[in-house]
């Protein structure tokens, strides 16, 4: 399923943020300046990377993509590839080591980086043994901005907070994704997929990919509510759009004295980081659980959901 970077006018949702970025973009283009160093933060799967790519399309620049687990040498090589006004996009930037973050601070402040020992012969080097960088932009994408070093955070000019998508916008995204995949969905079926996606376009994309496989003739006939409900039920989703892992979480919290994150993770057979980042956000957003100093608890809505559903196999 192709996922081309959209232009701003094609980007669905986050309208106020897109409008802000457009204003900033107009300002830098009028002054022929690079876009300010930015931090895109929000839950995993809400479109931080896609929005950064859309920004690059609007700027008419290239994106050099890096990951938070890149070491200093790899990161230096990617910085060296930047051309005038290009963007260095670092996904999962909270995973950057201290040395890598300090190098980014140095690159921002001095406009140059130390030349590695394996420097290619065609790369110019100053008399101080450093390689000058053209005007450039750093975009950090993360769902854990608090882990970044304070020194790097202070050099960020623009913060772009992205949140879960409301149902109406996510339904529109599902319809666009389905069209890109040549998948025929009725409006009601698209809404069902959006409801099961928990506000996350990434999850919607995964569901659509699996829906195509579940119904091999999906490109030749329109899928309606019965076909999507059959698919969701086969994958363990209930009427509220919760998957089996989310329901098992609720059942674990409903049991006496099983409310710590460690206990829940053990009951689910997952590590605590996975539970905290992949399972709990959707339940919190739906108002099914609350996190208190004494542990995880079900809300009244969460208790009603557990009572209304049978045990998960």
C-alpha cells in the first residue's frame, strides 16, 4: 500500500498545527532561511513522520532520515549529506545517546561537525578539522520527549504536539487509505475500521492491509458492515473495537490485587514498556482505565465493559 508524502492541503487532520506550520513556512521562504529546528511529539502512530515529510514537500527540500539508535558515526555521515535547507529527520529520537545528542547541539551551535577518520576524499575540510554544514533543519520525532537531554531540547524552536485523531478525521483517513489500496469500502464500513483503530492512522493501515487479505475479492466488490464485522470478530475485536490484548488487560485489572504495571505485563505475557506504550494509551483515551499512585484501576465505564464481555480466550 503506497504512502506518498502529502502536501499540506492533502494532509487530513491536525488543522491548527498544519496552519501554524504553513505560516512559519511562508516566513522562512520569504527570508530564504531554513525551517526552524522542531520537535514533533505525540503517541506512536499519529503521523509525526508523515507530517515532517509533508513539510519537506512544501519547502521543496529533501529529507535525510535517521533513527534514534544511530550511533555518532552514522549520524555524522547523515549530517554530512545535508544540502542547503535540507531536513534531518530523526525518528524515535528519545533513543539517541548522550554523545549523539551533544553532537547535534554542536552542529546547531557551530554549523559544523568533526570530520571522521574515514572521511571521503571529496568532502571539504576546514583548517580546524571540521566539516561546515549548510543551513539545515533538525526535526526530532518522538513519543517520549521528556527523555531528551535538556541541552538539545533548549535548542528546539518549534514544538508540534500531535494527538490521537477524532473518529470523523480517522474515518476520512481510512477512506483515503482504502482508495490508495484499491479497496472498496462503504462509508459505514470505513467508520467501523476507524472505530477499531483507536485514533491511530498506523493501526488503521494495518487493519486495512489485513482486511484485503481476509476478503480476497475486496478489490472487485464493495465491503460493507457485515464483511468488516466478520473480519474484526475473526481477529478478536469486540463491538467496542477493543482487541483481545486490550480486553485481557481490563480483565487483569478487574481481578483483586492485580493493578501494578508489572503484574499486568506478566498477565499479558508482554514487557512493561510494550504495555505502557502500546496497550494503555488507547484504554486511557477511551476512559476505560485510570492510573493512580496505587496502581491501575478500571473506571466505571471500564467495569461496565468487562461485565458486558465474556472472558477472553
